[in-house]
C-alpha cells in the first residue's frame, strides 16, 4: 500500500486566479449585454404596438352634431405640439439630454461632432427621426462611437456632452437609454429608433452644426 506521503496531491486553481476571474467577468458581461438587447427589442415592440394603436384611434373622422344644421364632420388636429423656434432662441429643457420639445429652425444636420451640439439642434435632429448619441468627453469613447456612426448614411448624431452622469446616453424622440461602454448594444438602440421621429425629414451626416 502506498504511503500517504507518496500520494499525488491535486492542485486546485486559486480563487484569485486572474484567468478564472476574467472568465467569470466575461460571462457576466455577456449576460448583461443579452439582457440589455432583450430589453431594447421588447421596448421597440412596445413602441410599435403603441404607435399602431394610436393610428387606429385617429383613423376615423369625428362626427359632431351641429344643431339645426344637422350632423357634420368636425376635422381637428392636435395643437400645442413641438414647433420650430425663432432664430437664435434657446430652450430650458430641464435636462442635458432632451428627447422632445421645440427645436431649432432650418434643416437639421447629423454626423460626428467634436464640440457639444446645442440642445435645440439636437432636438431638431430627433424631430426628423435621428438618434442622438451623447458621450462624456472624459470617458474616452468618442472614437468608438464615431466608428459606430460611420455605419449609417444619415440620421445619427454623435456629440460630446460634459453634463452627463453616464458615459453614454442614447436618445430618440421620447426615448432614452444609458450605456456604460461602446461595446454595449448601442447599435440595437439605433436600429430600433432611427427614422422614428414625428417628422419625415432629412438629416445628412455632415458632421457640423451652427453654433456647435
């Protein structure tokens, strides 16, 4: 019988093994990205369903009784919605990343900007159906976001914003999502909300804006 001291000892991997720690982190990151992608898909489906319901509710004309004149149709449209501002006017949106409101006049422009885009210009882009990606200039993610925007020929705007509390904030009309890094599913957000603004307007990737 072999002496106990001659038995080979099994070596267990240390709990502090950097390879093991890295593998666990990668799995956690993959799960987080999967949850975020699922959330964005579900959100996109909810928005589409709500939009279809809203269109159905507005499809029929409104019949109103007009006394001695009998029945007639009263045609109406919503009032008080977002409108173009006077040239040079500004808006206090109450947030550094607005998702709706009155907007700068003129044709909006999209692209990648080195200087912060005025909020009124950004809302004009959102109104035309663009997705605006704000990023903290201290986060060092501008180049990665510029590369992401390069995959689109219009309706994507990337701008630094020193007032953010998160590294990246993606906005569309009435929609906002925060991201920790360019590796998060920002592209999913763009694909779900791009060209989904109140107006069917152009937003070419010029990379410059007045006042920017």
